[in-house]
C-alpha cells in the first residue's frame, strides 16, 4: 500500500513538473512582440549600419519593425556603403532616407553629401560644411579630405590638425584611408578640382629640414594606388614636406585619376 502511494506521488510530481515547464514556456509571447521598443530600435540600427537594403527588408517583415524604423537613432547609424554611385540613384525614397540620415548627424552620409556638394555640384561652402560636420564626428575619410582642402587653401595648421586625427586613429598608416577616398571619388563626376598654389606645387612648402634638399631626397616618388605603402616619405622627411606631398598626391588624383606625382 505504501509503495503504491509512493509511486502515485512520484507520478503526480512528474506530471506537475511537466505542466510547470509547459507553463513557463507559454509565458513567452512571440519573439518580436516581446521586445521592448528601445531594443527594437537598437536591432534596426545595427541592421541599417550593415545595409540599407536589409533595413528596407526588415521594415517589411513586421508591423513592430515598421513602427520603430522612423527613430532618429537608426538614421544616425545607417550605412550607404551599397550605394556609392550616388549620382546614378534616381530613387526618391533613397534620397529622402539620405537626408534623414544627414538631419540626424550620420557621419558617413554627411561625408558623402559633402563630397557631392564640393566636387560635383561645385558648392564649396555647402560641401565644406558637411565635411566639417562629419570630420568633427571623427569619420576618418572626412577628416582626411577636409584636412586636405584646408591645407590646399592656405589653412595649413587647421588642415594638418584634421590630417593628424586621421593619421593617429590609423596608427600613422594612411593607405587604407587613401584607398577608401579614391574608391569613392571614382564614383563621382569631379568638376571642382583643387590644387596647391603654383608657388608651392613645384617645391616643398615650408620645409623644416636643416639639410638642403634632404626632404626632396627622402620623399619617395611612387604612385598612390592599391599597392601603396603606408609610410613612403622616408624617415628623415619633415612634417611640412610630408603633408605637402600628401596634398599634392590628392590634387593629382582629382586631376588625372592617378596618384603619381611624377
């Protein structure tokens, strides 16, 4: 009798355990509906940072994603890396999305808008405003291009400040940034070409070397292409000559599509 009661008790405990587990799992509603709105926004921001196309698809997936997709935080972190050929995109929805990104301080779209304004539409003041906003947010390509333009327009100290920000963040290696800028410029219709002043373009501006022609001898005359080295100026090249050479190469790239300085 006692054994029978014990077995019944064990069976009842087992049944209660199964019911408890089932109840525990049934407490969870469907995954998307269970997420708080701020977490939905964070998820969509990460999707947008990876791909604009994926964001569009996510918005169509659920009502919750669609409702959360209008938050400014998402536009601030979105990436347009799949839409580098901006001039050839005639989709109004895309341009509306890009403007929303700019209005929410997205550093990547501010950079791309600045490049379009300055080099394609020849609206220099507007272009510099966008590039500066992006550079102040630490976007490396913007720091680089904004610094180059300032330097080329006789604002050397201010330009070098931004160029050094870029250099420091990359561990004093600029090749990756150069290649990224060049890749984007290839997608633009460049109408506005900057250049160093005539008096400076043929010689080293403000050379700080105490040895005559030391910097000229150490600056390596090579092209700025995909195989370019990070530190190609030579260890004895002074700061003034290094940045003068960097700006010369950028200006030459705009003019000819090549970074060769010879």
